[in-house]
C-alpha cells in the first residue's frame, strides 16, 4: 500500500466510526429529552392532584367549623389560593416549540 491508499483508508475508517458514534450520541440525547418530558408530565399531574386534595380538605374544614369562624377562614383560603396560583405562573419556564426553553443543566 502506498501512502495515499493508507491515508484514504484511515480517513474512511475514522469517518465511519465517528458517524456511528454521532448516531449513538444523538439517540442517547433523544431518549434523555423524552425521559425529561415524561418526568415533567408526571410531576405536573402529582402537583395537580395534591392541589386538588388540598382544596378538598380546606373545603371540608371550612364546612365543619363554627359559623362565626367560617368567614375568617374563607377569606384566608381565597388569599392563599390567589397567592399560590400567582407563584405557579411566575415559576413556569417559557416554552418554545413544545419544549422548555433555556439551558440544559447537569452537564
């Protein structure tokens, strides 16, 4: 083999190996993104369930307290509900193209 043939064979081999590596890494990245999306969906569902349970418990408590204290707790409940909903809106990241915008952490 001459130098040209050896060099060409070397470049072809490196190109093929790097192409397989790139394909594998892209697959790993795609799987990680899908896992992150699913994890976010599960967390959102759990947060919604906990919020619903909290509202139901507050409702049970306010229905079963003395009438003179009921108005006081109803006002506090309304204030807490508006405060927690405004905090949720402020903490939600912006979304672009179906995915959360911003840097990926953990690198």
